[in-house]
C-alpha cells in the first residue's frame, strides 16, 4: 500500500565542483553551477521526499520540470535543495522545490513525477 501524503519533504545537497559547472555541462561558458545540475539536485530532493513511501516494486520517474535559476553558485559553494510533496493525484506526484546556498535563494519551481512499476518500466 502506498503511504503518500502531501507535506512529505526531502533534501539533497552538494558542494559545487568542477563537474557541476555550466561550462562542464555544456549549458554555458561560466564557472558557476549549471542549470542542469541545479535541476538534477532538485530532482534528487523529490526522490528523497518519497523515499520509503512507495509500495515494493514501485518507483517514480520525472515527467515535468518548471524551474527558475535565479542566482549563480560558484565553485566551492554548498547548495541545498528542498522538495515538498504538494499534490498527490493517483500516480501523479507534484513537488514544490527551492534551492538555496549561503547567498540565499538560487532556484525555485515545481517538479512532477509519476509512480511506475520498476520492472515493467522501459520495456
């Protein structure tokens, strides 16, 4: 039985390294955390929010991301994403996400995920 309810929260953290930079990810030519890395960190927070809450054999996959990247995070900066499960409609899960570093708000938005059967997915 799925034990999902709104309000579940999860976090994910990283310290910006060379591999996280826009220039390394091909999303720009500056030495700050790239938007794709920020989105991946936010998605990791959504996964953490529902860790242990799905039925055995079930997982979730991302289906929609709407994020705004608001401020740069340079190399060496600690960054933390926090996701809150804001809506559960059948297999659809919607999360509100914020990403912060010690300078303040770095990004915000929403991410949707769908619950799938792990074994059957991708066949």
